C-alpha cells in the first residue's frame, strides 16, 4: 500500500542540550487531508515538535520526512521550498501591529509570489471572507479583539494554500464562542482545501471534536494515541489523568529537582 503520510517522524529524539532530552524516541504519522492533534501538559514538547517539523531545530537522532523528503535545516534552499508549502498559526498570532488586517494577510503573498496586486487583493479578500472578517480588512490590529486577531492569523496562514497547516495552541485565551468558531474553522478549512492539519493543544474537548487522530505526549514520549473514542476509553493512568483532568496521578506537578532540603542546605 502506498504511503499516504504528508509528514512522518521515525524514532526521533531531541534535546536543547545533551543533558536532558525534551522528546525521546518519538514516531508519528500525519496522513494527507487529516486533522491530527498533539496534546499534552505545558512543557511536554508539543511546540518543539512543530519547530522540528518546520526545520527550525534539528533532532539528535531519528528522521523527519515531509512528503518523503528529509527535513534538513542545513539545506537552506530546500528548507525554504518546504516552508512555502506550510502555513503556521502561532500561539499569540504574531501579527504585524503596524499593518492593517489586509496588509497582514497580503504579506506572505507579496513575500513568496510575483502575483499582481489585483490578484493579491482578490486572494486576501477571499481568505478574510473564509474566516468571516472581510469587512474588517482595513482595520488596524489594535482595533480588533483577541478572537478576531486569531482568525486574521489563520487567514494569513492559509494565504498560500499550504499543504500543511500547523496550529500552536489555537484555542488559548478564547472565550467559549470564539473557541467554538475557531475549532469549526479549522475543521471546515481542512476539509475544503484538502490540507493536512496539525493542532498542538491541551484543550481536550475541542481537539476531540474536530480531530481524526490524536497523540498524547507526556514526559517527552508518546503516552497514548488513537481516535478520540479510543483515548477516552483508555485505562492507561497517564492518558486517563490528562483526558479527565485529574489532579492526582502519574503526571507530576513539580519539574524534576533535587530534594528542597538538600538544595537549601537543611538537615535531612
């Protein structure tokens, strides 16, 4: 059977230094046209995975393939060609505050294409219309709400019709209505464009509502994976603790450290 994964990670290990691995022996598959969630508590390595897929950092071992080609940060020409095929929704939007809504969405089109301004205008308005903000095109970023800013960032992320869209905490800080709108937009845009979507989030309910498959990362490794139904039914202690939001379980609150008595020089 032909491999139909747009992104494939095999036995990948990564750490920002040699003393501690952030991710250990990670293997993942991201099929074309599907929405895949990467969930886990803060600091477990979710955003680092997006940085690895985008070629921002290099793994210590293992492989990352994008459309069967290795992601190689040292090959700048190939890396830039890869990045033109992906869109990124950053956790805090990363919009240009001195530009209008229209200019923000037009930026990647002007940066990466030679399209005439008339065509850029039409594309920008279509992308803004897709996220319900065509009427806000001439507003400045300071004039829009946080939920609107997230949708503007999404319009910019899809401006080049990417094959892969990566979402870093797309639901963070949104009110319930904006959160539902954002989740439905992700699913609808994915189905309409045929793109592959990777969602990094700790919002279990919204991810399960729209994803086709999910991975749960804990302590730098894959603690569980499967469909929403499979993960909800899991009896694995780490999976159950995260999915149900239980305060007590194998996932610890404290970052690893030596005993506080020892660090403060107190008698044992």
